[in-house]
């Protein structure tokens, strides 16, 4: 794996860097439930590949969209993950990496990095990790509605974190001593 400390060297073309363009200008943010406009993610990714002077062969999500329409088990939020998985696979042979900025929200801030196909490590943006889409997240988002008072509760934990013996502010016990949700607690997908 390549260790790079300057995200701008991978996310921006030399011309963009010379003009002082920031990384935020080449970041596509997609809600966890999907695109606002169908095809916007694929168009963004293809545009970034073209910006680097390469041809975006195979960079579209039409096949994923058609498969999703025919899949009765597809749940809310599943399509964006399938699209990102597909695009990540399509970019690697072109010498690019699909990356996500783990900004602590429930959206997918996506970057296209020119990496020669090697996923980078050690990247950050605004103090938060930027990782190859195919790599595991270093954090887990847990959310639920308290069965006692109905309050929505959200935790952002390190991947090895636990909610052992966690309670709601109303006093309702939510997790057992091992960090498993109690029987009346349902986690959000």
C-alpha cells in the first residue's frame, strides 16, 4: 500500500492544484439513501477520470440500477452501497481509487483519487480519515429509538468500541454487559 500524506496530490489534477482549487471542490456528497438525481454519482466519477486525461471506460451504474430494480430484497440505503462497490471495481483497472471521507455523517462524501490502482493509506481531510471505499471503516455508527421514551440515540464508535451497559437519559437500559442490544431494542439499519 502507498502511504501518502497529501490528499490534494491524488484528488486534484496538476492544473487544479496550480489554480488553487481545494479538495472540497472535487468532492461528491451522496446521502446514505441515494442520489438526488439518478446517474449523478457515475457522471461525477466519469468527469473526474476525464479531468485526469483518462477515459472512463466502464464507469457507469446503469447495470447496478437495473439489477436493483429487479431485486425484491433491496432495502433502503442498499443501492448507494452497490453503486459505490461497482464504481470502486471499475476504477481500479483504470489506475484510480474510489475514496470516501469519513466525516462523521450518514452521507458518502466521495473522491476519485489517481493512485495507479494502489489504495492509499494515511490520508485525512479536515482532520478526518479518507479511505479507500473497499477498506473497512475505522468507526461504526449505531442508532436506535429508545423503547422507553422514543428518543433517537446515535453513537459514533471506534470499530472496536462497545456500548456495554449503555442507558438512555430516561434511564432505560439499552445494551447488556457485552454490548449486545437488549431484546426490546431495535437498531436502525
